[in-house]
C-alpha cells in the first residue's frame, strides 16, 4: 500500500495524524478498498475522508457482502407503499391509513454495555419510524443470551431488559411483545434486536431524499458529543476480549429528549415546513447527509464548525462520525428556516443550519474554512465494493442433521412437560415484560404473553397484530427449512389472533461472512424466507443485516429474526391464546408425524441438538392462516395458540396456564389417537409445523368443522376445557398423563425469576 501527499481538493485538518498503512488498517479498510478510494478521488484521502469511507463502507452501513443476496427478497405487492431503501417500510391499511415498521440490531453495543446498548437500540428504531411521518404505537424486541447459570449472561440479560423498558416507558410507547431465547451459542455475543411499529396517514408519508439546490441542511435535537464514534465499524467486526475497551463507543440515550424530538419531527412533517428528514443513526451526520443526497441525486456541503457541540475541541472527523443520540438532519427551504426553528423551540430543541444542497454531486465538508473532505457523493454511497463470498455447508452440520440422540431420557414422559416449562426459553417471560409499559396510549387490545400483540388503530375499528420470531435451532440445522419456518411461525402467531399477515421486516444475525459455512447459512436462510414470503403474500419491506456476531467461543446460532405485521379488519374479533371458558371444546388443527428432530424435547430431555428440523409445508401453513382469520371473522373461536417449542403438550399447558394470569388456571381433558409408528413422546412433544390448539363453544362445532373442511385444514376435536384449578389430562392411546395446573403454572412462572435471583 502506497501513501502519498493529499491533493489540494481536500486538506488535512490541523492536528490530524499522518496517513499511514497502519492508520488505514485501523479503519477496517483492506487493500482493495483503499485502492478503490484512491481511484475514486484521483488522490489519497484525507484522514477525515478515511473516516467517512470507513463508516459508509462498513458492513453495517453498506451490506457489501450481502446486497446481491438481499435483492432476491420479494419486496412488492399491492399493500406496499414503501419498500426497502428508506428508514422504514410502509404498508397500506384501510381508510387512507398506513403502517410503518422496521427491526434493527444493536448487538455489539449491548455485548459491552447492555443497558445503554439496548436503550439506544430502541431509540434508534423509534427514530427510523417517526422520520417516515408515522407516530410510534408499539415496540417489540428479540433478545438472545447464553444460559442463565452464567453470572455474566444474567448481567447482560438484566441490563438489556432494563434498557429496553426504561427507554420505551419514558418515551411513552407500549412494548407489545417479543421473544427471549437462551442458548450456549449466544454466550459470547448476545443479540438485541428492536422493532418499532408506527401509524400514519398515507398522505403524510415523507422520504429521506434531499432535493432543491440551495436548500439548507439543519441539525435538530441534541448536541453532538464524542459518544459512539466508529459505532458502525465496531458493529462490523468480531467481538473479542478487547471489545470491552470499545465501551466508550457505545452511545448514551436520553429518552426524554427523544420524546421531544418525536413530537417536533411529526409537527415539522405534517406542517409541510421541511423537504426531507433523516435520523443521524449509524455513522451519524456522515450517513444521514450522504444517503439523503445520493437518493436525491444532489451534492451536499456541510460546515462542521457550525454543528452544535456538547464537548469542546471536537475535530471535523469526530463531528462527522459521532453517533450521539436523539439527532435529526432536515432539509429546509431557506425562507422556512424561522418556521422550523419556531416549531423546534416550542419543543425545547435547537435547529441549526449546518450546510446546503449543491448541484455538483460532491459530499463536501468544510471546517473553519478548510475543506477537509470532497468525495463524489453518488459513488461514496453506491459504488461500495461488493463481495461474493464462498459458501459451503460444513460437514459437521450435515452430520448433525442426520444424527439421533444416544442419551437416555432425563425424565419420564410426564416429567418432561415440567422440565420443558422450566426452561427459560419456553417459560413465562413475565419477569421481562412486567418491566415494560404495555398499555400506554390506551390502544392495547392483547398485550405481551400471547402469540402476538394486538392494538387498535385509534379512530378506526381495525387493529394490527405484531410479532417477532426466529426458531434458531431449526436454522442452525437446516438454514433453508429454518428460514421458511421463521416466516411461517411469525405468520402463525399473527394468524392465531385472527389477523391476516401483511408483510415482514427482518434482522439477519449471522457470524463472519468470510467463513463459507456462515455465508451458506445466510444465503440459504434468505432463500427459505423468500420462498415463504412469496407463498404467503407477505413482502419484505426492509430490515437490517448484522454480521460478525462472533466471539472467541465461536459464531452465534444463525438467527434471521422476522418482525411481522397483520391486519384485523375488526379488532373486536381478536382471539386470545389461553382457554377462556370451561365446557368449551378443544380441537387440534393440522397433522403430526411426531417429528422430534431439532426439538426442545431432544435438546432438554435427551441432551441432543440435531436431526432434521420439521419440514415446512407452505401450503398447509397458508391454509391454517386462512382458517384462523376466517374463524375469527365469524367469531367462532374463543382461543387459539400455535404449537411451536415443546409441541402440543406445551401449547396445551400454556393455554391452561393463561397469560396474563387469572386467579386459577383452567384445566383440560384431551384424548390423542396414537397412529402406528408415532411414539407418545412424538405425539406430545413433536414440533411439526402448521398446527394450533383452539377452543370454541360446543354449539359451534358443526360450523367450525365445516369451515375447516372448506379451507382444507385437518381438524380433530380432542377434548374440552375444564374448570379452574382442575388438571390437564392428556390420554395417548390407553395411557393417561395428568398434571396439576397450579404446579404447571408455578413452574412456568418461576423459572426465570428463580435463576435471576441466584
């Protein structure tokens, strides 16, 4: 690598370090990338420009390893108002309404500073949604940690949960649901994915697209400090023991300023006083200005000496790359600057002109009269070097998929249910969601603890069902089947409330893409997700890729998390997941082969993670979705709960236990026929897809059966709901197993608190 003296187009800022090969490597730019930078500029970069390229060409911002694969997602449909490429995706709703939603990761920051890492993850995803002109109405999260018998995992888990709760509670947005998973693969690298859902009138949609030569760029919100510098590049490298030293690069959130920024931004948008708006998220002012300019096909000139600072002596390099929170960049016509400043002052926020839109196509940065960066703007954003990594499934993965357990069961068939309900991945997440405000805004219809959260769209009679999901065990064993099942389980969760699935956002969490086995997992998971989305008519509206989720103990389980939104045409028809009335009939939808490959039963009772995961039957999943939505519309069902982790027995137990908890759980008597070749364990704990447990009034049995026949869904009336405090009894052939529901509830409820109090 040859370093030469920069040309006069941009100059080093006084005090900048010398441009050396070591400095280039510290910025995570390889020889190929540095050569392309020099070729683009026709000269070596300044240190400020080096920082800009380091941020925007990081994996976190550029998707340089994954963009060709991501283009295979289905992204269009009659319901799509805005697909990938903006701050958030937007889907059309009835009566001129629309929903904006997105999920993103904050994994690396949460690994070194869990409270602020998780809190600022929530703050960032809120801003992505309200910059579209949408008012946030729900937050969800997907949290994954190592086993809770490790003190550090308990520390990370507790800190992340508190960070999520504190930020959302202070801003006043309900946390409607989520998922929490514990597995050894997440011990070195926890995953914290945050999702936000917002509501807007379709006519109020605004896009982050700068235009209008001579228009002014204004910084709105908090002042800029040194926190978060190089956050984007930090998120694009493996974690190591040295990562703890990156703690100062974790952003610090202020939810009270976020609330003011939210209200000011929405007022700016609806008043028509601004041309465009963009969150200063990853890579801060650099990404927000460069991306807005590239979308609009214009140039920008920034004067970093005019940016309001909270720390003295900051260099243009630091100002550009700071990821200080609660900041927006807006584009304003010059004559409207006073209006913008007045609206912001009303919300106790500053609004400072810091640049302008130009016609030369350059990303130019000036500081105290010195031009420290002058880069072709379109090339900076769009000419990122792309990589096409080798992909190959590892022999170990192939062997694991064809293996079977050798260890004897740790308990008998009845005892397995208690063991499963005591596992933190399956157990009640009440310890988590009781720290969240799930009812603020007063539109929550179904809160956390069920299959999906449901909220009323205020001023209408329709509602939204929202969920996040990823069966990481399945993806690890077979990425293609696991990718399909990820979308299918999310759709099943939404459909169990009676809603029709509309679309998804995703957060693709994987290890180092330069390892062929990791890139194989990524590409195959995307292929599976794409096939499922096409089958269900649920396009991908955007999301996030988080790679390099590795630590000295190895890569995380491949975790392509899906956030899904569904529509309830009449919110009063929503279906809870728990049994509601003694005397109701219990029916099982779908069929089973007693599939135990990849199951929680094999993992917890046979000490084995392997075998093929359950095959995903997309047609059967689609038929089940249609039945559940149609049955809800006809008000036939009193409850519906999908069969997932732990199979039918766990689903039935959870339906008895109820969430939120009543004074006493209900019981149930269920009889299962035992087909030849299927073991009792397979019937009870097998995890075949496209199944659900439902309950309904005996008088409606003929209508329920007729609807199931019409839509091609297998239905077996298997028993009935019994009174409060009675047992759950499941008969398999001639054998009856019984569990006291009070004991099931106690086990289920206390599993996480008991471990967290250790």
